[in-house]
């Protein structure tokens, strides 16, 4: 690719990202005592982590060879017996787990006292879901990438206006989290609130040498190059906005530029980030909710007796869901398995055809279907087309991680937070919409989302050395996510022509497919690790298959 550089238009003084000297304890004796104590506590934490890791590993690889040798039983009975024994094992180790939770809480309390004394910029620990997205490595950075095409007189004019907007955001206490810095000490992640905020670090220009105009392929390569780069302040910063220096090739009379929003998932989920974009950077208020897939998890404040009974039933099912999660066998497909290497490939649908109206028409003509079923069916067929083209044996089902957001009351106050849970859908490949709908309905009625929600809560208690082993994603092939899309946005006087987003990889789940309806236009996006696909054209096969299936369903149900 042509040489890609990122530069600032203003000269900035060199900055030190470490703690200043006034934060260092003056007493050498006190430092030595604390150091010795922390070493012992850290050693205890490490031992506890090993014990938990051994326990988890034991549960994941629990086999009953003795029973297999003594008795010949049917496969269904053997699976049931395996679940039963793991459930009994979980009950037996519960006292140990509770004791470990108490010890971990005490360990965190001690660490918090030390951290607060050392760092005067301490602004609080990350909550459970923010910690979950902080469990990352160089190959799986938890950064949400949003790509937009915006009208502007020049790239520098756009940069200046965005910097001016961000200066106003600094005064907004509701959005101050966006300027926090993320740090880690003794295995715990916490926020640092700095007194001085340099906006120039957050807004930059991307320049592609030897080019006067950029096409779609150039944007794909820019996205790949940028995915390698850390966020500002040595990766402690939480967001970055990049503007292409060259304009995009377009038939429109107004100049258009690419704008890339890179935001760490620890700041908030996709819905919160879209709301931040609309309320803080847009020129006027925009209606953000158009549709949301997958469906938000319903949690009404007014509970009827039937709702309470349903909740009790789900609570009773939670141990079984936990056992099923432990026993789940990782997918074995060409899109899952290899260790991710960190190079990301991007693809998105660039057509302005109104797929959103087609989906609405399909839903209107079939009362049993919803957006989730239709989009999941299109994904099923897109994956089928991929396996056929790559001459790979298509599996019967593919495990798909679905983020599920909890509904909240509208307060009119911007709140940057991760308010979600996850669930795994066994998506039938190449099946008709009836099979997909049954799978989706089974997931909606299960206790899986609620189980994972409470399981994620332990992220705020244990240090990262333990959490890395517990939350290593190695079972699902991909993630499928959708964010509510706003209507037309105007940022700094320029109209945002199109918008698409990409979700981060996790563990060795290296494929993510997204859907976003912006200004009434539904677009799909895909990001995959290069360990799984060799070019973005392979991702185009999946996305084009999704578009083709929506058109086919519209012809079947409407035409």
C-alpha cells in the first residue's frame, strides 16, 4: 500500500505519560513495607488464580472414562449424566468459590488503598462490563471502529470544527468519561482523570502519499493500517477521530472526506457511543433509535405475577445454562480455530439501495417474523455462500455471539456505559427462515442472557490474571451485532452521507458482522483477522449473500 502517515497540524510539547514525581511516596521505608506487603498479596492472588484456572480447566475437560468402560449407554444419556455430575461438582465447590470471592474482594480492597495513595488522579475502578472489554491483547484490541463519509470544504476545516466541539464536551460532566485514561495496577483496571486535556491528541489527519483522491479500496487499506495503531497517550486514551487528508472519489458536487471514529469498548456499548456522537458532536439533536437487533432484553419495572414467575423459572435454569456453557464444544470451521495475528481486514456494503424498507415489508407481511429473524436468516445464507465458494464443508450450525442490550428508561442524560449481556445462537447454515426463527425463539426464551449477565459481574472482583483464563472466547465462530442508527447527521456544518461500524474481535473469535441503519439505509460491515481470511473480497461474499437473501425473502413474502 502507499505510505500512510498520521500527523498533527499543531506543534505539541513532549508529554510524559508516567506518574509525576509528586505522586511518588517520599518515605523509602513506607514504600518498602508496602512493596513487601503487595508482593505477598500479589502472590496470594496468583496462587488463587492458578487454583481457579485448574478448576475451570478441570470442568472444561471433564470426561467420564470410568463410566464409559463399565456401562454402555446412549449418547443422550451420557450427555445428561455428564451435565448432572458437573452440576453436582459446581454445588460441591460453591463454598470454595464463595471463599475465593471474599478473599478476592479483600485483595482488591487492599490494592485500592495503595492505588489511591500512589495516584492522585484516581477516578474509580472500571465496572464489570468495562473490565470485560479491557481484557485484550495486541491481536484483539477492544476498539469499535466507525467509518463515515462527510461533506466538508476541506479536511483541515473539519478538524478545526471537531476540535472546537470537543472543547465544549470537556465542560459536560455527563461525558467526562470519554476523556478519562485507562490504567492497570496489581491486576485491576481503573480510571485516571487528568487536569489537562490536549484535544490535538484526539483529532488527527490521515494522509495517503501520492494520492489526490481516495476510493473504497484505499479506505479499506487505511482501516487495516489504523487498526494496528494505539489510541492516544500510549493507549491509555479512550478515543480518536481521524480525517482523511485527501477527498473521496464521488459524483457529488460537494467534496467528501472519510472520518474514522475509534473508541475503546470500555467507554460504553454501541448504543451509548451512537448517542454520544449524536448529542455531543452533531450540530443538532438527532433521533437515534431506528431499530435494534438483536432485541433488547426486556426488564420492565412493573412486574406482573406472570413476569415474576417467568423470572423465577429463568433463575432456576441458570445453573443448567452455566453447565451447557462449560460443555459447549468449540466450532470447527475454516472461519474459527487459528490463533489471531492482529492484522484486520474490512469490508462493507456501499450501496444506497433501501434494504431497510425491504426488511420492513417482509416483517409487515409475516406477523411471526421480526428484524432479528430476517437478519439472522440473511447471515445464514451469506455464510453458506462463503463456504461454497471457498470449497469448505459447511457445518450444520455456526455459533454466533449476540450482544443483548438491557432496556433503560429515557432520562435525557447522556450516560456512557456498557449495559449489555451476551448470548450464543446456534445459527443453522443455509436453512430456511423457519429453522432460523425457531433457533432465535429458543434463545429468547432461555436463561442464557441472564446467566451471562450475572457471570460477567465477577469481572469487577478478580484481577486480570484470573479473568483472562475465564473469559477467553474460544467457542464461537463470529459475533453479529447491530446498533440503533440515527437519521441524517450534520457534524460541523457538513452532512454525514453514510455510516458503518465494526466490532472488535475477542479471544480467537476473529470474525464480526454488523448491521447499521443510518438515514433509512441499511448497511452491513465485516471485520476479520487475516489469520482467517486472506482478502477483503472473501468478506464481500458473506455480505453480498446477506443482501441477496433479503431480496429473495422480499420476493417470496411481498412480491
